[in-house]
């Protein structure tokens, strides 16, 4: 009964996301048209803000799942409260510039709200034994959440990449929770996130008919970060599993930020120097890059996360082995540096 109920909810969420994007697109064509400039990765005017439909569909799905007893009410309150805050500031930012300090404050408050409802970080197994980080663990939760939300926003720069990442991460987490023999109902929020990503992707697949916008990338980043922290607090998955699952975006965005900081470039200024952006220009399109990042998720990160679930004591080692090559690849591709990738010698 639980499985069929969750399947019905996921289908409704996917259809709601898909249909909602159609409605948002009509509005966005008049009010939220993204015009190309020298920092853009697209060449024709495209409406943005399609992530509003995805956000509403997921939040409504979580509320319904909570009313049906599939999701704990304290998690519903945490997701709706923090998600509404993040989505609202993102929607306002899509309409006009919101100061970075205001956005960061809202993001911090959203994850503070989450931590209040779900609790602090449990002891973390580093391979030589579990360590209780105490207050430092809660601080790490907040730092991780805010950083993951913002890096997700940074990585939403070409068609399909953010929606595909949401689908890969949430679907992988659902499967891994099954491997870990977690109660099926615990996977409902992540299954719903995968479903709304499926509904959104037909509109955003290259060439995109609408962009996710800050409302969508901010909310998806929040939802993934919040659900990661909740599953860790509940003992369903480990922090190492989530570091692995988010590795493709984590390596690209973090390397880009560190290189730009080292070059003393304004960190809040828009740019086109992420590894994925450089690759899209080098390969002449968005689709091959989006597919390449999806392949990294499915063929590289998912197997490592499976090992980390089956051998929790080896989680830190698995994360190291999975992520180090991605950071090296991002650096090799010139993440954070000006100019384009040099053509291969003939």
C-alpha cells in the first residue's frame, strides 16, 4: 500500500511540475525574459523562473505526504518553512537584483530553521571510529547547507544540467536507502524531488524553452542539502554518501571559487569560468556537457556511494577516492580561469 501510494504521489508531482512550468512560461515570456550578454551561456532570449513550478509541486507533495503519514511532520515544517524562504528570495532575485548579503542571510536562516527541527549532527565515522563533533557538527551542517545551496545556483548555467543533477542525486539516494533497508516512507521526499525534476526537464532539456531561475536552483539546492542533513541525522545515510553523490557539482563549483579567490576576482560577479561552461564552449553545445555530468553521476559516483553504504567504516575513504579525481579534472579543465580550453593539437 505504501509503495502504490508513493508511486501515485510521485506521478502527481511530476505532472504538476510539468503542467506548472507551462503556466509559469506564459508569465515569464512577458516578465522574466533572460537576454544574452557576454557572460551568458545561451545565445537567444529565453524565459527564466520555471523552477517556481518545480518548487511549488515539491512543497505541496511533501505536505500531502505528511498528511498521509509518509513524512514526519517536523520534516514537513522544516522543508516548507526553509524552502518557502529560499524560494521567495530566489523569485525576487529573478525579477530584480537582491543583495548577496540578503540572500546569504535568508539561506542561513533557512538552514538554521532546519537544524532547529531536525536536530544536530550525530557522531561521524571517519574510518578509525565515530567522533561526536558537538556544536562544531551543527556549525558544519549550516556551512554545508548554505554552501551547497549556493554552489547549486552557480552550477545552473547551461540547459538541463541542474535538473539532471537533481534527478541523479535524489534517485540515487532513494535506491541507496533501499539498499540500507530504510523504511520506504523515509524516501518519499527524495522520490518527490526526483519526480518534479522529471516533470521540469522536458522544458529545460537542450535547447531549453525556459530556465530554472534562482527560484528553482535555490530551492533544489536547499531541498537536496536539507534532505541530506535529515537522512544523516536520522541515521539513514552517512555524510560521506552525500559528499559522493554531490561530487560533480561540488568539485566544479569549489575549484572555481578557490581559483577565482586566489586570482582576487570578485566572487559575487557573474562569470563563465566554471569547468562545465568552458566545456560547453569547447564542445560547441550544452547537451554533451549535461550528458557527461550525468554519466559521471551514474557511472562513477553512484558505484562509490553504493560501496560507502555497504561498508560505512570505509565511507571517508570512498569519498576521498571518488572526489579527488573530480577536483583534479576541474582544475585541469581550467575551472575559475579566464579564456577557453585550448584546442587539441592536430
